[in-house]
C-alpha cells in the first residue's frame, strides 16, 4: 500500500497536542473524571481479548477522547513471517475503535514462534530495509490504512551496515509509504549509547514524514566503562530530551506528542504536568508561526 506522505501539521487525524499513554492504573479515573487530556494512546495487544472490563472502559473513553493504538508485538523485522493471528486481531481492533493512529516499531522480537521480552534492533542494511518495507506494505494492506513506525532504542550496533540509523529510518518510511513516529527519547538514548550527535539525526529526518512524537524517561547505568542509557519509561522526561524536543518541534512543526510512562507509574497528576510542559512547547511554536 504505497502512499504519498503528507505533513502531520497539514491534515493529521489526531490533534497536534500533547497526549498521554493510558495504562491500567489510570483507566478508572479517566472514565470517572474525564480529565483534560488532548488524546490517549493504548497498547494494541492489551485489547486483543474480545471483551471484558477493559473494552467496556475503552468504549466509554473513545467517545470523549481521540485514541491511538501502539503495538509492541508484531515483530516487523523478524525472519519469521508475520503472525496471521496477531495481524487479524489488530485489524479487528482497528475496525472496532477506528483510532487516529496505528503504530509499531522498527524492530524484531520473534524467532521460530518464540518471543523476546524486548524490542530487538536490526542491522541497517539494504536487506533489512527491503524486509521491513515488504512487511509494512503487508500490514498497511491488511489494515487498509497508513501504519506509523517508531525508531527504537538500542544497546548494541552491528558491524555490517549500509546506512546510518537516520538514513535507514528515512529510507524505510519513504519507500514503504508509511509514516514516522519519531521517539525523541530513543533518539537521544542511542546518541549516547552509540556516540553520535543527536542533532545530526534530527536534521536528517524529513519533516513531511513525521506524524507523531514520543517522549519518555530513561535510566542512566552507573559504574560502567562507557556511558549507557536504558529506555525504561520509568522517569520524567530528561532535560536533554526536552531540549531536543524543542528543536524537533521547531523543525517538524506542531506534531501530536505523547508522554509515555510504563514502569513505576506515577500519580496521574505527574503525567498531566509532563503533558502540560509538552503543550507549552507546541504553543510556543504555534505562536512563532502565527
């Protein structure tokens, strides 16, 4: 399903505002109080069961908020074929909730039917790019819509490569006709772990392919011979990532931005404060453009 990319700021199905990743501890409060949040994102796989209390809650939530589905288990880059059951469940979920965005990761996590507990990196080779492009095309055909793909954090690099990470990501997105979910935290984590300038990466991303941005917190490992950041989603967004986010919004324009927090989940007010800070950056860019 090759498509022509259009800028997220031109005709996005989601508001160019700050949303929050909705996790189980906060679902009852959102249903009960309908707090002032621009939009929510949920993990697709958490909704694969056909019914139950979670679906009852999500049916109510989607009447009040735009919704995005974010997958972690499709394993686009695996040498295995795409799991047809997984893809069918995703298609049914998309049909049921009609989310503004559907996203997955530029990674792999399954081999011979066995799944990893992490999103594993790919070599930045032409062979890997062709595999991802074919898989993205298959998913977009199955869903009948654009898929967003996210750049992942990584803790090793492969000797064999044909591209830099930023050129690999751009090549896959452009040749598949999908959109990019640009994770600024992952970009910064990789810049430290693999020792490159994150601004070089940021400047290499064409603004017209960016649909969404993720912000999250990392953990810094201490006592090692070299710097190492782990993408734990268990902390507030770091000062370095906020600085890079300001530069990203200046380059890409106001883009739907999500606050992710998946471990050591805090009180909802903490997430609201993080989202409010992202909204300030978006408002400042809109003011400059006015």
